[in-house]
C-alpha cells in the first residue's frame, strides 16, 4: 500500500509583505528556539527557588524563636570566631522572628559578587552554618546555579553572548508572530471554506499560544537585555545621558562615595568594628530605614561612613539607603526610592519582576505560566517544521524553509523602512545587527550556489 503524504509538505505560499515576515519569523525562530526552550525551563525552576531554598537550607535559614535576642555585635563576633580567615564586610540582621542573621565575609577564591554568609541564631548567637551567597539578592548555591544556567548555560562568557543573541531576537520573533497571526485571521475570514489540515491546526494553536505570551516575551526580552554585555552597556549609557540612571548614595560635605545603592555589591574589606553595628542600625532606623530586610555595610577604609541599605525587592519596593558616620551616628547622605527618576523605578521593578520577587507568589505563578507557554511555542514550532519535511526520497530530513526572494514581492517602501529600522536597532543591539548581517551574507552565498547548481542542471538537460 502506498504511503500517503500530507499535501502541506512543501513550504507555505505567501505573497507580498507576508512572505517576508514568514521568512524572518522562520529563521529567527530556528535561531533562538533552543535557547528559549532552555531559558524557559531554567526560568521556571528559578522562579520556584525561594520555596526550594527555604526547604533545602532550612537549617541555615531558620532558628527557634527565642524570648530574647543577643546584640548584633555579639552575633557578628560569633560569626567571626567561626570564620576567622574572612574579612567582615556586611551584616544582614534577621528580618523576622525565626530567621537567622547573615554575617557576610569576603574571601580569597570566591567569584565576582560572591560572599561567605555565616548564619547566626539571633537568640543564642549560635552559628548554624555557612554558605556562599551571590549578589544583592543573597542567592544561595542552588539559586546561584540555576541563575547561571539560565543566564549563560554554565558556559561563561560564550554562553552569555548566546543568551544576549537570543534575547536580541526574541522580540523580533514575538512581534513577527503577531503580524502573521493578524494577517492569517484576515485571510481566513475571506476564505469560503474553513477546513484546515493537521499542520494548519498546529499553526493556529501556535499563533494562539503566541498571542497569550506576547507581552510576557517582550517583557523578558527587554529586561534580559539590561543584563547583557553589549546592549546592556548601551542601555546604561542611554539612561545616564537622559538622567534616568539609578541615583548613587553620596556623602554630604565630603569626597567619600558610599557606593551605588541599587547594586548591593560587596564593599572592599575594611576595618571590622562589630561593636558599632547596633548603633549604626539604630541611627539608620531613626532616619527612616524601616524595611525588615536591610544590609549594614562596614566602612571600606578608616574614616569612611557605614552604609545601611534596604534590600526588600517585593512590593512595595524598599531600597532606601543612608550613609552613617561611624563615630557620631550622624546621617551623612541618603537616597530614597521615592526620589528615583521614573525610568530608574521601572528598571528596578522590571528586573525584580523578571526574577519573580516583585509580587511574591503571584509573580512566580505568572513566570511559571509564561515559561510553560514559551516551551509550548518552541515545541509546536519545531513540530510544524518537522511535519513540513519532504518525502524520504528527497534525502532531506527537516522541513523546507520559506523560499528565498521574498523581499522582491514586498512593497519597496516596506523593505526600505525595515532596512533603516534594522540598521538602527543593530547599532543599539550589536549582536542583533551582527547576526542579521551574517545571516544575509550566508543566505546570499547559498542562493548563489543554488543558482549555479540549477543553471548547470538546466544545461545538462538541454544538452
């Protein structure tokens, strides 16, 4: 019995501008598909890490609630005794009853933005363990691993470049899909028959899911680029030039710069004076630093101020910071989130929402659904590509791409506008521009090679 092949095995026909968008959407999807799949899966895992950390590191993070609490200075001294080789740089007091205090040290051998966290029971000053904490969020090893897997596939700088490349193209795929979805709906309304092939139904499902995750994909692409190497630098430069940068904490009446309140990086090792930590916290509380979660940064050198900063990334966001004179307790400088420029606030909220911490568990659920939608999109996209494959007799395994030359069918004004837009975006998002140019060159070379082959075959037939 002969095997019946689907009539949709050949690439879909398209005319005018729609063919151009089909080809762009197809190749962009193939390019970013593998990373989007991995990023979505790791993002789903990362979104669940607060609960996972609470369970896995319960011995370090939790302590019995006591009737009394020893001073922060005594807690710091206990941590120093347990980690005598580290340089004391900061303290995070227990934010709630039943939580432990984190005493943070810098050590040789730790990576960038990593600190040794010693966990102390605030009721007894008993050390309950130590772990490496990463970044201003204080991520512990599990979350750090998932963060690096999500960010660079654990490949270091090459992986980071690939993730930037994918984030640079994700918005193109999303908006291109929207254009194709709208045009397809218009075309179907004009059809006399509404019957669809199996592939047509897959296309419809792919478009429907894409519509639901569109805004989320655009959001992830935009916020992801702020962490990137090259586009991120351009974003920072643009914000700086327009006055949208996150304000820094500066000391009034002095040359000392207390650091960037929004970054939470570990200060350089300085003189450890744990006996002053309680007084510094009290001064900061009196100055309005009232978030439960704060970090007390020790002076970077003799005479420099202490820095007390809120580290609450939930809603409402609390990231106020003050510089405190270590001798008098006087407030030497302050920066308030309420005084941030609007774009700085949006950047802060966008990053925290991307990480799933802005709105707590509703934020986590939204990321779980968005990640599931992106996985579904990638799977459906590759499935459609597979179903469009030719018969085995052709010797090809995968589906045919959209035919070349679609730009010739599109209106010249549209092509010219897209060229100008691509050049402008390629300058601001360099990896997008470089990869787009590389694709065009490779596509041109393949087209020339295919043309020579077709010409030779035609000559043979004629002869």
